[in-house]
């Protein structure tokens, strides 16, 4: 209940409330119900009353170029910066790429023999098709595995096109995808053993 509205509209009041009602009678006061305030009016009002000592927000992210930080002391992560993974250790890699109206991005998860997961994500700052995003994810994942000095790798992806073209099961006819496939073929010799496998989207 609004107390001001109560004072002005109550016909019979007693005690202190009655005195409160009499005090404003020398003024021509009328109670009006408050209407909704539009957000634009509020923002205009605040714009004319700046806060002293205001500092503008800084949108710079100081380490935006850092994609991944490795902690070689974490248990299960058997990669030495100098030596690389244990010889003969078998690693797995799952990649995925997406392209839609909201943007383009890729994701990769590399898994060690002991089940330690190393995730990578990246935003693609250029227009591309969904197949190009899948190829970008595959290329990026292989380069990350090379940086980790992984030599035996199983690669999994839900793009039948990318997996089949990389395995030479399908011919690559799209001119935009040919450079991607050629680049991946150049990365394969860095591994002692590498295989590509297609999985369903639900498994990815």
C-alpha cells in the first residue's frame, strides 16, 4: 500500500495521520499514480549527471593472443618440454568445426594414453563454409599435436567429407578445399603413425 496515496485519499483519519494530512493543505498537491519510466529517459538523465572520477571501461584483453597454457607438472600429462611424450605412447584426437550465422569456430580435444584431456578452441575471423571450418579444425589439431611432439595419433572427426578426402577415399573437387587437403598431407610425415576415423555427430 502506498502511504502517500493513503493519506491523500482517506476521508477520515485520526491522530498523527490527521496532522500529516493537514500539513500539506497550504499547497495545491494532488496524488498521481506513477507511470512507467522508459529506459531511454533514464539513460538520458544519467548521461547529464556524470559521476565524478569516472573511468571508461578498458576492453583490451592483455593476453588475447594466448591460445593454450601447458602445465607440465600436472599428473597424467606425460609430456616433457624437452623430450616430448613417452616413446610409443598412443594419443587420440577429436576435432570439430562449425560455421553459421553467429560465427565460425573450431574445437579440438587431444587425449593422452592415461586419459588426460587437452582442449583447444579458436574463433575463425573470416567467412567460411562448414566444410572449410572442419578442415581448419583438422589442420589446427594436427599442428597442435606436432607442437606437443606426439608421434602416434588416432584422429577422429564427424565430417565424413574431410575424413574421406584426407584418406584419399574421396576425390577433392572443391577448389576452396584442395589447399586444405594438400596442407594436411604435408603434416602427416611428422607422425610415425597416424590414422583418420569417422565418427557420428553424437559421438563427437
